[in-house]
């Protein structure tokens, strides 16, 4: 009796042969899994395109070093059209670093303050207005920022500081800070908003004020996202061309003063690319500047990502 009961409770195995998948089954399978090949193809196209761009830049840059020593390329003089040509990129490297540091020194405090106000302090209607203003600033073309700096900021700084010209590294830093501000503020606000409400409630439960909660709880919890906002703001500042071209003065000189004209790597390429003969030493030098800018950007991003990962592990996120 027990044996018959065990046989009755045993699972039934279907020994019938599997039916081949027909057109309807195949169509159903495609509808169910269509996203995988599509996204894989799009990702592959992006990677291939990036690889081709990098290959093209370095292919055009490498011939320069058959005629110019690497040490001369990092020299202090950029005179590609003189009788004895000089292709020293150091003035533009220093100019790019000076303008970028100045822009981030202005944009990071303002961006974090704006993000904190929107995420933690502002009421609902004011929060919507502030976010709309940030989106509006992000949508303004860079040439408009450049014209604003050329027509308003540069004359103001020239008269206020009694300068020979208002087109200086300081002017470029201010314009770049305004341009990077929406990126930093928006991403920082997203990072602060993503902090669980339980963190704030626990801080309030032990008697912390709103500002103590923001400074000691919310910001440390969102630090990884804040560093990510700085990374993207850094990329915006380093890669900007048109606005810097209009307001920086475009003087290839090595200086540590924000009150003097400078030339960045991007503006140097934009200024001279249309005037060079294809395949000339000058042309290869400009591609070498582009390759150098690419390497600098990648190095800064990797360093920032490593720093962000270390902070994330430190804070347990």
C-alpha cells in the first residue's frame, strides 16, 4: 500500500519529444530578449568609435617625434611659424592647468552650496525654480558664455583691477566656473537626495541640528557622488574651447598669475588647425597637443575615480 502511494506521489516525467520552436515561438523569444543584442551592438559601436578616434589622433601625432625631440616638445617656447620653429607645449599645459584650477576653485564651493540648498533647505516651489535655472544655464551655448565674458566680465575686471587687458586667466576661470556650475550642482544634488531619509531621522533623534546633520551625516554619506560631480565638472572645464578662446587672451607664456593672458591646449588647437598644411610638422604638432590633452584627461579621471573609490570604501558605500 505504501509502495502504491509513493508511486502516486512521484513526479511525472514527460518523455514526449520536445517540439521544435516554430515561427511564433521564435518571434516570442526575440520579443523577450531583443534588448540584449541591441544594447550590446550599441556598446560595441561606441567602443569601436572611441578606439578609431584614439588611433587616428596618435597616428597623426607620432610622426612629430621623428623630427622633434620629446624634451623639445615639452619646452617653453611655442613658435611653429618662425624661421627656427619651436613646438614647446609647456605654456599651454600651464595655461590649461591654471584656468582649470581657477574654475574648479570657484565652481566647486558654489556648486556644493547650491546642491545643499536645493536638496536640504529649499521649499518645494523654490527647489523647482532653482533646478530649472540650473538646467537653463546648462543649455546655454558656450559661444554665448564667451561673448558674455568678452563684453561684460573682461571690461569689468580690466577697470576694477587696473589691468592692461581684461582677457586673462581669471576671466577664463570665471566663465568656465559658470559653465561647470550646473553640472556640479545637479549631480551633487542628486547624490545628496539619494541619501536615505533614515540617516537624517537618526541624526535628529540624537539631538543634532539641521546644519549638523547636513555637515556630519548627509555630506559624508554622499561623498562618493560628490566626487563624481567634481570629475564631470573637471571634464567640462578641461575640454572647453570656444569660451576660453574668446576670453583667455591666447598668449603662449608660462605664468602663475591669474591676471595675465594665457593659452590653453584646446584654444591652441582651435586657433591654428585651420592654418596648417595637412601632413606638415605643424599639423602633427597640433595632433600631438590633442593626444597630450587626451592623456591628461584620462589620467585625471583615473586618479579621481581611484580617490572616489577609496572614499567609498572608507565610508562603507
